[in-house]
């Protein structure tokens, strides 16, 4: 089952397989839970280094999410666009990579 998700800030859309969609949503749900956990730690006056450790875990989870999403993007969107002669997609990818590496 391929789904197209539209958003108000996106110019393009992407059809994702049900497996890819569920994987990305599950990853984001875990990250969201980690953020709520950090908020709870602040509310309970947890020790700074314990909070920082959890923030590092969230950063690692977000980096992992980015790697999976980028890999899927290159394997599908970028590859398909290049096959269709849309060379501007390579420039778009380079801009995206520059943003990710800040």
C-alpha cells in the first residue's frame, strides 16, 4: 500500500511503502517519548549530566532517523529523478547534505 502524504510546507510529496512509513513513524514516536522524558527530568529537577546524557541519546536517534530517511531518499527520489533526466535533483541533494552537516 503506497501512500502520499501532503503537508502545508512541502512543495513536493513522496509515496512511501507501508513498511517505510511505519518505520519512520515508529522512530519519531520513540524520539517524541524521549523528549517527553527529558521534559519530565527537568520538571523533577534531575541532575544536569543525567539530562545531558538523555539529550545525547535523542541527538543520536535523530541522526539515525536522518540516515534512514536520506538513504531512502537517495535510493528512490534521487535515483528516479536522475533516470528521468532531472539533474537539478543532484543540486537539491547537495544543498540538503550541506544543511545536515552544519
